């Protein structure tokens, strides 16, 4: 079936306050269907959730170490266990991947995920933090040379339905890092988590959002 023509550029929306997870999933499901039908524009939603844990399709029960700590949800995205909460910028990315976007080729999920990585790395660089990939470890990592450690600063978990993407990325701005203790984040033991605040960057969400939008155009185009 031929995809209907695009309805316009990517629409950005910043949701105020803390968005319940169920509310976000219901709205995203509806928007993805509309993008597939050609009746809605592609979108990036920037938001924060109340404290919760989500399980991707590869999540292992033993990696939920404290199931009573926060509500848990089956997310339907790829990946394993992830924490969301105040002080973390979640970006839900809904694109028609049947079309190319900047340097990201059409119908190439690996290129899309690499584009999300590039987006986060460019955002962090603009904020004065060096983010890096690691083979075999999902997400973006920060090296602490003094301590000889590597900690995750951003998570990636996506789902693609009939070539429309949903879910997305989560960047730790200033969350309570102890809240990650109830899970093994992304199933990766032996490494911790960090945030912009822990890296000495006192950026508010508006500043982070501006950096995300600028970096987006470097990777995904207008």
C-alpha cells in the first residue's frame, strides 16, 4: 500500500508537569496510527513522568530488584528495564521511517537508532558533556577518567510499527539517581548511571530542550 503524502514537518510539543505513563502511551498509540494514515504530522514530545519502571520486550524478571518501589509497566518497546521520573527528559519520537530524515535513510531501523544516538551525543556536546557509544551496551555513556568508571546518561528504547517509530530516548538531567537502584538498568550490571547535574552541568529543562531541538536538525534535518 502506498503511504499517504506527508502532512508537514515534525511537530514539537513540550508537556508540562508529570505525564502519567498510561496517558502518554494512549496518546502515542493514537498519534502513530494517524501518522500511518497520513492524517497527522510526525511528532517529538518532550515530557517527564512520575517515578516508574518500564519493561521492554527483553526485560528479565530478575532485573526488577525492588518491584514494590514504583509502579511498573510493560512498554512494548525494545530493550530491558528503564526508570523514568522527575528530572529526566523523555523524548517520544514518532517519525514515518518509510521516508528519509536528514542523514537517516528510509526503512533502515539501525540507521534510525544510530541517528538517535547521534542526536543525544550532539545535545550533550552542546551542554559541555562528552557522550559516547559502547559496543554491546545500549544508550549513551560518560567516562569518569579519575575513577575509571563508565556511567549511562541516556537510554534508548524504540518500537517501529509499519515503519512508524514510537517510544524514544530518556536523558538524565537531574533525576534522583538512587531511584535507579530498584532495577538493573537496561540489564547491564557493573556500570552505574549519571546525569547532567552529576557532571556539573546546572541546566534546566528549557535549556536542555533548546539543545535537543538544535541538535535534532543536525541529524534529522528540518
